[in-house]
């Protein structure tokens, strides 16, 4: 089987084009993999901060509950003073 130079040049050009497309596809896949890893890292960081927010929320709710109890005691004391002063009159 005899190959002429023109056929071999065309064959190498086709393989070169296919190789170039293959290389570009692989580069794009690598870029997508990097973007996915970056997104995963961002999600992990936000999830960790989400846990921190839950902890802050617990502390705030506890502080609000304590404040509510203090206000209730203050109102009960004020109500007792009002009832006590009206009984003595």
C-alpha cells in the first residue's frame, strides 16, 4: 500500500485538528472542575458560618428570654405597688 505525500498531509491535518479540539475540551473540563472545587469551598465556609449563626441565635433568644423575665418582674412589682397603694388609701 503506497501513501502519497498529499494524503499523509491531509491525514496529519485531520489528526491535528482532532487533537486540538480534544485538548480544548480537556482544558474546559479542567476549568469546570476548578470552578466546582471553588464553589464547594464556598459552600463549606458558608455552612460553617451557618452553624455560627445558629449559635448566635441561641444566645440572642436566651438574652431576650432573660430580658422578658426582668420586664415581667418589673411589671409585676409595679402592679403590686399600684394595688398595694390603692388598698392603703
